[in-house]
C-alpha cells in the first residue's frame, strides 16, 4: 500500500512538472505607443489633403524620368542592399536550424579503442538517437530569438532600401543643383566682366570714378572664385551616385547638365501612429524586445533540468585477437536528465542580466518611437518652411525679370544705358541663383519627410509564430 501511494505521488509530481514545463515562463511586456494623434507641424489645411502619401514610390513626385531610372538601378545594384538580402538568407537558414533543435536527431559513429591491458583493440560502430524537450520555456525562448533575428534581417532590408532611395534622390538633387548653380555663376562672371568693361570705358570718358572700377574688379574676382568653387560639388555628387549604383565611375548621363528636380507642392496626411509600422528603426526596436524576451526565457529555463530521450545501437568487433567471434549489436534507450545543482549563482546572474536587458529594450523601443516622431515633426516643419521660402523666391525672381524688361524699355528710349542693363541682368542672375538654392533646399526637405516616414511593411506581431 505504501509503495502504491508513492507511485501515485510520483506520477502527480511528474504531471505537475510537465504542466509547468509546457507553459511560457516569460511574457513580453507591453510597449507604450508614445505618438500624438496628429502632426503639430503640418500645414493648417492638412485635413483637406485626402489619403496618405504613397511611400512606395514617392520619388515619382519629382516627375524626373532620369531620377526614376537611377533609383531603379540602385535598388537592383546597390551593395548595401545586396548585403542585407544575403543576411536575410542567412537568418532564414538559422531560424530553420533553431526550429529543429527540439526534434529527434539521429547520428552514426565509428570508433576504435584498445582495451586497458593493451592485448587487443575494438572497432565500434553504432547509431545514436536523442530527442531533447524544450520544457520550462526553453523552446519558446529559442523560437523567439530566431524569429526576432529573421524579422530583424528583413527590417534591415527595408532600412537599407529607405536609405538608398533617399540618398540617390538627395545626391541627384545635389548634382543638378550644383550644375545649375555652376552655369549661373559662369553667366554672372560674364555679366561682371561686361559691367567692368563698360565702366572702364566710362572711366576713360571721365563719367565715373576709379573707385567704382575697383569695386567692379573686386566683384569680378569674387564671381570668378565662386565659379571655380562650383566644380567640386558636382564631382562629389557624381561620385556619390556612382557608389550608390555600385559603379566605378559616374554615369555618362550625369556628366552633362540636366534640369533641376522640383519638389511637388504637396502636404502630408499620414498620422504619427503610422510610424509604428513604417519606420524600420521602430520595428527593429520592437524586435529587440522580442529577442530579449527570448533570451530571458532561455536563461530561466537553464535554472531547471534539461529533459530528453536517448538511445544507442552499438556493435563492437575485435580488430586483433579473437576476431572470429564479433560481438552482437546491443541497443539501449532511456531518459536523459541534466539537473543543475551548484554553480555559485552563475545561472541566476544570467537571469538577472537578461531581465535588465529586457527592461532596457522596452525603454529603447519607447525612445525609438519618440525619436521617430521628433524626426518626422522636424522634417515637416522644415518642408513647410521651405515651401514658404520657395514662394518668396518665386516672387523675387519674377520681380527681377520685370526689372530687366523695364530697363530695356528705358534703354530703348534713351533713359538707361548698357551699364544699367548689365546691372539688371546681374541682379536677375543673382535672384535666379537664390531661386536655385531654395529649390534645392525644398527638394531636400521633401526627401527628408519621406525618409522620416520610413517604409510600408505591415506591423509585426510580438510573438514567435
């Protein structure tokens, strides 16, 4: 009777142990969504904008066919993207490997061993089988780590894509703006030279002072220096694009001057909450939480026994000695139990370290959300400011063109001379140069807004499946 009772108690304890082993040990903490309901720096008429912008192909808003072709080539050739894709392939293989860790395994081995008396030796062949159970949260922890690594690799591709597209668009805008600026600066040099020549004639006729000629010579020297300096940004932008396209030199289509890309007059209706699924940085921070939870689960599981089933089938034959009577194959099977007893608290230290790391990743996620909202708000404010600057630059350019027309009319009726015309042309060129810079800044602000929004993948579930 006592023996039966002991068996019943033992079965109950074993059942309780298995039930505890099958339940998750570590839960994933909730993540705060620190996002406002609307953009604070969006234009006041943003409610009338309709649907959110297309984040998949936003660069088509420039309506520049050459930029479209460059981005298409960069997405196919860029080395950073190719590296990220290979890392994703590696992560997929490692996740499959992790998925087989708690499945039955079978191996074959051979082994030769002399006996202790050194009178004969044996040659052993056999099969080993083992099936480890992922109890106490060990299986779930491994699955979470592998899933986080896989999804992080996929997120890295999104981050690389966002960065490559933005850098190509930015470098292309830099190049075209630099080429336009160089052409305008060369034209200003010509206008400064013309003004100087006209003033020298006036000096010979005693119609102006020598100080005015000196001032025009200084203006010409400054214009020549600015024109000489304009070549460096062109080369830098061309080389940056070559690297992004994984080419050794600049593309031939980029050597000649082309039209400057103009940012469309648009605003943005996307809500800040969308950043939680579109920004790769936020998704990466979320996956870090998942991975940290998996590592903590594994550390807690290491506090408990490792349970497995094992078996062997061995046949041993004498190599020397009585080789006419080989041994028969001998099977064996049974449970395998690895119970940690004493390690000076090392495993507990690992649990505490993993727990602290999990809390840190939760805070890092919150920080990533706040940084994402701040970056987008800053980009929106910059874009709104550049749109206003562009309106002012348009007005200044139109005014300078009207001044040229008035000066030429006055010249035709004898109320203005060639010097006045040259001065009006120079002022118009300066206004055009300023307009080019503002257009360039507006294009960069437009790119920055879309880069701050990120990609377009759906949100990731915080589990391992």
